[in-house]
C-alpha cells in the first residue's frame, strides 16, 4: 500500500514488544524525531510483534488493518507506518495519542 498525497499520513512509532498489555500512547524522542509509543504483548518473533503493531494502530486510529502498513523498520523497534484515511483526522488523533 502506498499512501497518495492527501489520503493519509506516515508516522514514526517506537515499539515495546513483550509489554504487559497492548496499548498506543505517549511520545518517545526517537532518531526521526518524536515517535508514537506502541506497546504490544507479542514478542518480536516471526513477525508476531509487527502484526500486533498493525492491529493496535488500526484500533487506536479507527482504521481497518488493511489501511495500516509498516513501510520502514520491519526488523527493529523504530518504524515508519503509513496510515490511509483523512489526513486531518489522522493528525488530530496522533496529537491526542502523543499527549
């Protein structure tokens, strides 16, 4: 999935695999600037954590899982994720989650 201009956003996320509970919220000062923190219970084994990240972000932003794609950093904790939807609404929700 590529996100055409005006139809979505790309965000930086920091993943915490092996957390006690799944959750999206908070800010982390990452290498690409501030990143949204995504905690998932799944371990970073055979893509389980990546699948959990996609599901958690879809739920947090009110999107379908198909509208969320990891575009960079699939093998690390720092990722760039594309979200398909209304850019203004997604940016507003991002600001809420990072507060």
